[in-house]
C-alpha cells in the first residue's frame, strides 16, 4: 500500500474526533493524522464533548480508545465500547464510522468488543503503519461497509 495512497488521502480532509484519555498519546496521534493525512482532529476524553461534537454534524469519523478511565456520562463511568454503542444507537450519530483502539485484546475479545460497541472497526495500538491506518480511515469515511473489521496496526 505504502506511499501511493498518501496523495489521495491528503486531498480528502476528514474531520476526526479522537477520544483518548492519555493526553500525550492522543496529541501525538492527532499530530500524525493531521500531518500525514491532512485531516482535522479534535481531541477529547470527556463523554459530553463526544456527544456535543458528534451531534453538531462537524465530525466525519470517530477514533476511540476502549479504555477511558475517569470518563463519565450521566453519572456513570463509561468505556469507549459504551460510548460507541450510544453513538450508534442515536439516529443523529448512527451514520458516523467509529474505529476503536485497544492495546490489550486477544482474538476472542475483538469479536466481543465489536459486537458490544457496534463500532465499524477495531485496531490495535500503538499504530505503527500510518499509511495502512489512513487507508482504512479513507475506506470507512467513504462509506465502505466494513463493520467488524479487526486490524492490527502494530
């Protein structure tokens, strides 16, 4: 795949919401997506921000960590799986492609995570091959029905 996709991906700017509780990791990932993919990235770890941005219509795609310790919605601690499912069950946000990220998952967990979250894709982190990751994002944002994809990005 490699560098052949980069010119195409740079022409198609995607507004991404990155949901990550580790600020330094999130900021680094956001910068790479902005630089390599020429995308616009908003970073948050707050559930209220997730719904505000997604319901505003300003977001094209969501990338969300599965583990979000200290993230609360309506008084309950939530995970990325919970937030993904809530977004996919709301008519105003169900169309948004959601990519879940996790550093800890065996194959059995991956199927469970995708089924419970209703997310479009699950990727391992850290992301090592950004060309492949950007290609996946372009497919999802372009409407490719990729529900259930599990990708190892390391």
